[in-house]
């Protein structure tokens, strides 16, 4: 796994993020950084809410 340090520095996770903020951050993260995948619990919640995970 390789970390995209520049992306992480420019895009910190918001403090106390809402579900929508977490989902948006993680969707951008998986497009820009291969360091880890989408957390399983978040993926399940996104699926329940009809948010497509690519």
C-alpha cells in the first residue's frame, strides 16, 4: 500500500463529521489514495442509504 501524503494533507477528515461528510470524504479518498479501502460499516450504511460505492 502506498499513501498519497499530499492528498491527505490537503484533505483532512472534518472534526466530528456527519455521515454525509464521512461518506463524501471516503469516496474521494478511494479515488485519490490507495492506502486503505472503505470501512465496512460505512459501506453498509451507504448501501442502505442508496449511495453508490464505486
